[in-house]
C-alpha cells in the first residue's frame, strides 16, 4: 500500500482588502515606488504590513522576550505530515471534547478547519472567531504535535487577558500557524 501525498496551498492571499488584526500597524499597504506609468524604466513595488498579517507562523518570541525566534528553530520543525481536523460545527471555541478522541496518526502538524474559513470572504476583522481553548491545547501538547494551525488570525480568544493557548504551546516549542485558508480543504 502506498501513502498518497497531497500538497495544497493553504495560505491566505494578501491583498488590500485582507482582514487584519485591529490597529494601524497591522494594515497592509502596497505602492509602486517606480513605474513605467510614471516614466521610470522599471516597475518596483513596496509593501508594508505586520508580520502578523494573513497566513503566518508564531514562534515563542511572539509572546515572550526570551522565547525562541523562528530563526532559532531547526528547519525540520516547520515540516511534517499534517492532519486537517474538520470542526466546522464548532460554535465558540475548540474545546477538550473536540480533540480528546483525535487519532492524529502520527501527524506532526494538526490543522483546525472551522467556520473561520468563511471569514476570509470579508475584509472586516471578525472578533468572534473560533479559537483553541487551553485544555485542548494541553492535550495537543500531550499528543506530541510539533505545530498547531487554525484558520483565522489567532489561536487565543480576541483580547484574551492572558494568551493561555499561545503560552501552553510555546512552553513546549510548538509552532502556531495562524491565518490558514482551509476553505477548499
């Protein structure tokens, strides 16, 4: 029996109307600094945005000044088999009950597809996205995943006083993939 390899682009397309975390510092801006239209002999673009825009990876340094940066992690930490968990029926958050029976089949990367995937269709940031609660995060640590992904801009609840989910995952050097577009997966 042969295992099938599926490769799918799950990155969100970056454009001027992409939903982004509230705050001017996250806004995506594109401009031409040189263009044939202005008499230049080349077209050169400039973009400005937060690294927390669209599909991105959070490393422990994101939430603690002494945490590892992405460049501190071995390249194999970013690769591996991925298991996409369809939780489109979840209403508020991904809870322990939603992940306790998961057989990740040795997958190193656990990606959660929720109703968040539909939020990419709007340019407005939605504060009521599905997030991963701390008990579910603790179980994923126990299951030995090396990365967890979700289909919107944070694994923690919007304006969480303490980013418990990030902290739990980062304490075990688990990468956090955020802003995934799993709508076609």
